[in-house]
């Protein structure tokens, strides 16, 4: 029958007899189990199978083949061969070698080499101390499988095959994650690597930080080579070397190239920044080349000039410095110039705004201090008239209509070819004549320069005797009884514009309003307003009748 005795070889020691147990250390205890041994003073084995405690003041609670202070390999000459004041609660094949104050809670084949280290459980987890006499200090592995700490003050919460290499580094969990330097943290995921110092990788797959103080929140195969940079997530995003303090928030295969510090890509796909302090908000395949330049979005847009901006759209290029584009397939080469709207526009001049059409819906009612006009190249320029005038490089005349004898032109080509037989309307004075090109004696205006002109006119005539007649009521005049007004080029007698009054019932007044925009004229062309009467009744001027004739240069 087994009994408890005091061993003479270990003064003050206690063990359970038989079962191949031995307690040789002074004041040591071996409470039970089989094949257990205690060789150092003040140490304890509670039970279990073939546990070995060869360190002072150390404790093995139970389990199988656990060891404190006995290395499984030849120790380094500078290392101690004991692990005093260490504890293994249970488990199998767990080892606390070298150092002291280690704790292994359980699990299988866990190993601690160093001082003040902790392994709570799991399998094949290891604190590796290298050649330092103290080994790894104050490192912790919570559990998991084949996790390794290679330096002091490191933590691995769990997971599989994680390696914490730098001091004060942490891996919360995941698979095959590695910290290679100090003060790094990996939250989880798979295949993450933190090479530099003070980096953070939250999760994801195969993300990498190369330099110091960088962050990757998650995503897949993102890489930060520069220091103090951030990649929020996404896939295949890269911040290259010497692009410190830059950020890619997300998206796919976005790149901040070398020497592009202080830059940001918000998201999108295939966007590239190639200079400092630049921004791409999103979109696809946008590229900034100039410094301090921005692309808010869109696709295949490019900024080349410094401090240039592409607001969005497709295939736009801002080449000039401080230029701006919001269009489609448009380009600005001039510095400090703008293209807004439209497509296929080219802004080649400096300090210029280009638009395809300009619509000003509402205007203030205050008095203008100057007038504006458009020159032959499409530029908005100051007008040549006084405050409050509506003239912009042109002519406005008003006058009383002259007498209009009846004529009988070709009925088959009335407005087009026979307007020349009408009466020219002349005004003794012009309301404005910017080019001094109107001759009141002849009623002709001489074009001062090649270009495009807007032409308009209005005629108001009264027949106070009979009223303008319905042409069907006048025998032989069914097709000709009308008033025709228009403008002809007297240089060739070709009408520029012509409109007719053709009453369906007798009317007291004949009002004719006509215009033609963008007429191409050559310098020296002469225009005159003509009115032709084919009513069969001579017109006699009446009080209140008048005509208005205007010309404006627009291009």
C-alpha cells in the first residue's frame, strides 16, 4: 500500500511513494501521478505522467511530459539551464526552458524560452529567446497553432502560424501574419507583413507595410512602401517609396508613385498620382502628373499642369498651370484658363474661359457700368457705347417710312429676287453707329470688316383709307397683294433676309418683323432696308408709322 514519506535525499521534500516518482529537491513536493520527478528546491508537481521539474520554486500542476528548466536541445553557453519560478498548469509536452517566471496554461507542445512569458494554451506555440541570456521577456501567446514570438513585449492572441518579431508588436489573430519590427500591430487576416516600425494592418489578405508609421485597414494585396501613409482597403493599391503622408482610401489597383508625398486617392480603379500634394477623388484610369493637381472623378482624365483641376467627365486634359476642365474630350493648354461644358474644346490661350454656349437665365436690374461684345475670335470684350446702351459693335436706326408706290414684280419669285425694286428706307440720324458705317443720305450701311453679323428689322405701316386688302378681293392681284420688307446686299442685289405681310382679311396695319443671325459679310458689302408694295394701292405715310433696322457684329 502506497504511503507518503519524507525523502532523505531531498531535505523536507514530500512525494507519493512508488509509481516511479522522485522528489530530490529540498522542500519540494510531488503529490501523485507516475514517472514524475522534482530535482530542485521549493518546486512542485501535482500529478500527471512523466512530468519533469528541474528548476527552483517552479510548479507543474499535471498533464503529460511537461518540463520546466530542461532544454530539449543543447543550450547556448551563456544561457541558464533552469527556468525558476515558472508554472505549467497542465497539457502535454509543454516546456519552459531557460529564463524564469514563465507561465504555460495548457495545450500541447508549447515552449517558452525567456522571462515573464505567457502561453495560455493551444499547440506548438513558442517564445524564442535566441542567444540572449534572458531570452524573450514579457511576451504573450493566447493560443492557436504554431504561433511564435521572437522578441520581448510581444503578443499573439491566437490564430495559426503567426510570427511577432519586433519588440512591443502585436498580432491579434489570423493566419501566417508577421511583424518584423517594433511597435507593429496586425489585427488579423492572412499573409499580412509589417516590415517597418509603428505600423498597423487591420485585416484582409496579403497586405504589406514596408516603412514606418503606416496603416492598412484591410483589403487584398495592398502595399504601403512609404512612411506615415494609409491604405484604407480595396485590392492591389500601392503607395510607393518617398511618398510619405499619402493615402489611398480604397478601390482597385490605384497607385501613388514615388516622390508623390501628401497625395490622396479616394477610390475608383486604375488611378495614378505622379507628383506631390495631388488628389484623385475617384473614377477610372485618371492620372495626375503636375504637383498640387486634382481630378474629382470621371474617366481617363489627366492633369499635367501644376495646380490644375479636372472636375470630371471623360478624356479631358488640363495641361496649363492652374487650369480647369469640366467637359468631354477637351483640353486646356493655356495657364489659368477654364473649359466648362461641351465637348472637343481646346483652350489654348492664357487667362481665358471657354464655353460652348452661355445661357444667363436671370439678370440683375441694376444699371450697367459698361457694355460687352464678342470679337472675331469669340472673345467677350468691352463694347464701344455709352452706359445703358444695348449696342455691341453695330448699328441701330429708326425712321419714318418713305412713300411706297405699287410695283408688280415676278409673282413666282417675289421675296427673293424682286425685293430690289422696293424703296430704300433711310434715316436722317442713327441711334448708334459703332463703326460710323451708315450713310443716312443713301440708307446704306457699309460693312467695316469680314465677320458674322446678326441683322434684324421691323416695319409698321398704316392704310387709313381702305385697310390692307385681302388679295382674293382684288382682281389680278391674288398672288401679289402683299407688303414685302427685307434687307439686301446692294453689292449684288441678293436678299439677306425677307419677310412679307399677306393679310387673309382686310387689316388697317401691316407689321413685318424679320431677322437673320450669323450672316457672313465681307468688308465693303453694303446693306439697305427695302420695303416693296404689291398691294395695288399706293402707300401714303401716316403718323405713327415707323421702321427699325439693326446690325450687330457677333464673330
